[in-house]
C-alpha cells in the first residue's frame, strides 16, 4: 500500500508539473522589451477582426474589377516600432500603393489605426524566420486569389507606389516569378549558407516580389520549410523554399540593384542630398532607419510628382494653343472660346476652384525666339559654360561655376537623361551621362531659362549584339516660367500641438486646444441664422451679421478703413541696442518720430542702452532725448539701462525682449537703419505666430564719398552728370498733392541701385519674430561677445526649427553707411566677418574699376630702388 501511494504521488506530481508548465508557456511570454510579463487581459480577450476589413477590401473586390488589387504588401515589424516606423510607412508611401498593405507583428502587438495582423504563436525575436514564413501563409490563405502580386517588405524600406505599379504591370503574374536583388552571400559565409552553385536568394532588405502563382506553390509547404532550416538568415531560407517548391530562383538581373536599391551607409542612408540618379531611378529605397526621414523622402517624391504633373499640364496647354491657332482663333479669345455643341473650352474662369491657368502664358510654344528685345540694351546674352563660366554681363567675365548654377545644370541634365532612357527597356539599351563638354545658358526673367548643352554620353546595348560606345549629343532645352500663384498665409492658426506648453493646455477628456478664434461652424451657444421664433427678422439679420464677424479668423475681419485689415494694427515692439553714437541715435529718433509718433502707429520702442567709455556723455544725452519724446508725444519709450556692462548685441536684444509678453510681435533693429510705413506693414504681414519669422534682406548703402566721387564714377577727362528728380516728392503722377503718409515714405526712401548700395544677403541681424517663437528656439547664444556672429547662430537655429524663415529683399529697410572699425581682439571668425562687411560696404565693383583705371599705380606699383 505505501508503495502504491508513492507511485500515485509521483504521477500526480508529473501531471501537475506538466499542467503548470503549459500554463506558464501560454500566459508568460517574452515581450519585445526582453522582460517576462503576464499575458495582458486585452490579449486574452482579443478577437481577430475580419481579414478583409483589416485592409479595407470589399467582399466582391477582385483583380478583375478593381484598380487597387495589383499588389498586397506585407510589412514585417515589431511591437517597439509600431508607433514610429510602422506609422511612418502607413502615413507616407502606403497611401499611394496600387493595392493594399498590412503590418505583421508578434501575437501581443496592438496598434489602433494601423492595419495590423498579430501572428499567432509569433514573437519579435530576431531573426524573424517564423514571422516571415507565417506571413506568407496568412497572405495565401486570406488574400491568395484577390491580388496579382505579393510583396515582402521591412518597416525601414520606402516604396514608390507609382513606379512599383508601372513595373509590375509589365510582368506576367500568371507565371511563377520571384523578383528581388539576387545574392549568394559573402565569400566567407557562402559554404555556411548551403547553396548549390546555381542557387541564390532574394535579399530581404530592399523588398521581395512574389507572383500569385509562386505563392500558390510555396504557401502549402511553409511548415515544411520552417522545420528544415539550414541557417538563421530568413531571406536565404525563403529563397531555398521557393526554389524547392516553385521551381524558380531569384531574378538574375543587374537592373534589380537599381530599382530595388540598397544603400550601404547604414543609419546615414538617405539622410543627405536626395538629388541623385540612384534615388530617382529606384522603386524601393532601403534602409530608412530614422522614421522621420521617411516623411522627408515622401515629401521629396511628392514634389517630383507635382513637377511631372505640371509638365504634363504644360504639354496639354501647348497642344491646345497649337490647335486653336490652326482654327484661326485669336490668342486673346482662347479663354472664352466655345467648342461645337456650346461646350466652353475652359469652363472654369480665373478665381474659381479648378481654374486651369492662363493658356496665353502656359501654352506659349517652346522657342528660343519667344522673347524679342526692343533695343540692343534689352538683349539677354548667353553665358558660355565649360570648366568655368564666361559672361559678358558680369563684372568678372571668367569665374568658377557658382553652386546654384551647378545644381541647376545637374537637375537639367538628370531630367534629360530620364527622358532619353524612358524607352530603354523596350529598345534594350541604356545611355549614361559621362560629361558636360560645354554649354550656353541664359535667364529671361519673364519667360524662363534657355540651355544649349553639348553632352558626352555612354551608349550601352545589352540586348542582341552587345555594344558600348561613346556618343555626343546636343540638347536644346527651355525651362518655361508659368503663371503666378497666390497662397494665403495661415494667419491666426493655432500653435503646433507638439510644443510642451501647448500640450499642458489640452483637456484630459481629449478635447482640442483652443484656437485664437471660435469655430465658425460650431452651433453650440449660438442662435441660428434662420431662428426667427425668438427674434424678429431685423434682429435675426443683425444678430447673424455680428455672429459671422465675431467668428471669422482674425485675418479676415474688416476694419473701418477702406481695405485695411486689423492685422495692420498689430503692435510692433522695436528692440534697439545702443552703445554711444548719440548723433546717429538722434537721426534714428527723428525717423521714428516722423513714421511712428506723428502718425500714432501701433509701435513701441525699447532702447537697451550701454555706456561707451570712449564717449560717456552719449549715455546721458540719449536718456534726455528719449525723455524729450516721451514728454512731447506721451508715448511709452522704455530704456533698459545696462551701464558699463560689456556690450553684446545678443545679450542686449535678449534683455530688451524680456520687457515683452509672450504674444508680442518683436522687431530687432539697429540704430543705423532707416524705415517707413511700408516697413511696418511688411513686418506685420510676414511674421506669423507659431509658423513664420521675417528676416528681411536690407539695402546697405555704399560710402557716399565713393558713390559721388569723381575717381570712382568717370575717367579723368570725362564730365560726371548726376540725374535728380525733385518733383516726385511733391506731386503724384496724376498731379495731385501727396498725403503726409506718402511724403513720409518718400522722405525715408532711398534710390535702390547697384551704384548706391547692395542688398546684404548674408546679413541676419534685422529680424521680426514673436517672443513665444523666440523662446521656443532658445534665443541667442549669450557666450558670443563683441561684434557679429550671434545673428548667424540664431539664423541657423531658426532654419533647423519647425518655423518658416521668410527672406525677401526689402527696399524700405536701408542701412545708412557708416565706417566699420574691426577690433583685432575679436575672435578670428568674427574678425574675418567684420573685414568682409567693411570691404563690401565701401563701394561697387564698378566704382573700384574706375578707381583702379584712374590710378594705375595701385594696380602696378613701382618697385623700390634696390629691391630685387
């Protein structure tokens, strides 16, 4: 009896142990975070949705009646990448597929909003062999007869849907096809892969394409292939399985390296310049490790698609223009031309949605003689391009090819080669660009750019008798300018959601953040326009008008002026750093008085005042001047007294902006600047809170002694004639007397001419920004002392932020000339920048040319006696 009891206890213990083991195996799994955790309740209660509803496929939708059943893409991902890589894929290229997409991950993975298929008994361990094979099995069982092609992809690959569709439609899916970038492994691991001499595999990274017939042959044997794995490489085992049961190997094609492109740079792949031939020719791009680069790639390819559509639109416009000319229709009558049957040729007129553009401009034929100059001076000459660029219209007739010109030529040549190679597959040849031998180019501002290029190409024929030869081709090209489009700026839009201070304002119930204006369509708490039961007709009408006006975005509200919007009444806070220079400050305040104080403009001034040890009286004089204007006009002009603190422009502007609130519009200005009413208007228009900063390119005057000096403007024996037009300051063109506002604008305007100054393209000190945006980007680097560099640093920071930096040449902002003194104690980079500014503000190249010709001793100084 004791012996039987002992065996019974042993059997009971074994049964209990097995039961406990099975329980632990089912309910304890290794998560993607490499820790053991219990099965969540959601996983136990999870009910898999219908496979068709996951990918939004209708029951009756097949390859014979739908345009979105060409290809099904299965993307292998992991739980840790669902919110990053997988979401980026779904938001970008997945939307352009000529088919459907689904993401395959471990059994415990969940991702609301994504077409996710958690594979049973699959985890996120690497290598994902089981995940890959069971994904193919799932494809076959649920979608095998509904798609022509099936694609196995990783979550770090970008797929161009339009090019993929074009490629797949050229291949017969009824035959067993196994398409990818073929490989046999490295020489060191070739024996370990256990491949025969004639076997290969499709490398999984850039993507693998499988025809419906191949999937039909392979899928029933997936479990066999999983039980007979020779290596840990998922793509090698898939290739072995396809070869065994489908009887096909991966395509041996050199082109697969191009169209299914793998970049060997690792994490740095596709993070740099995208204007490359391999990027433009590829169908898939791998790897894109940073999911943010996926959005960048998508934006780039969308822009290319827009260019293609624009080019097609131009071709159609040219065809229309050519046709109506054959019919004898005058150019001015094309827009209103009516076809037989009372069908208008252009039914949508300008200003209406769907307007197709001005056919007179867009339909202009491609012709180098499109622009016909009236005088010899109007002729636009060609520049000659070889190793250098030669120009008759430039002060430096021979110079290196500038970067913008080089990039423009690269773009043109790349597009030309794409056009040439478009029929390459049908003709069995490829033509590659080798070298630009020479060319001619010119820019006609009203019509476009003309190019004549002599190209050295390499012709390679790979079908039939193979041939490689060098050929030369002349390309006559014209890039046409199209009509001007007007885009409304997002005035008054709410701030970006990702900002932490904005996220704190979000409601716990998930409500959206509050806009600066109420929702125009929100009926809550408002009377209906036609709710006449409580109001009479007049009251209802007036109530609705007030409601409409109060709920319009700020940019659309009208004011009492004829056409001015209240946006032009926004208060601007000028921040002015000042170190000594009382006389110049006096000139600035006179400008400020005429433009702001006398006309009661919504502008405030904050002067950040430093004590200059070289002229200490300027400190007190500046204070007295500010107090004078306060007493006369009663306006608030603040002074931030910095005393004898070491001057730093970045620190001064930072102290000044501290006087402003978060929503204030701030304008950084220098004491040497001159402005008028138009300047204020542009500041208010071009600075958009949370979205855009305004960084104008100011006009910088040359040295007046050079501009008006005889040595700099004429040869010694010539007479200098200066043209003046004093009448413009008194009367308008129609003879009417100008208003005070117009006269003030003219008073503080300068002649914008290459002889008088230049637009300081590389100056970034004058800036208009909202204080909240200034704080978001971190402000100035306060470690920078002395002259310059702080504005360059802030400009680079703004460029890298999510703010748009708007730059434009502003002729109303004029930097009055003053001599520049460069302190040798400055940092080397600051000192060199200072010297460059000093040289550029001295005079124009024309002035320097006259001076050198009038003073040959400067060009060819006489050698001193006794010098060797």
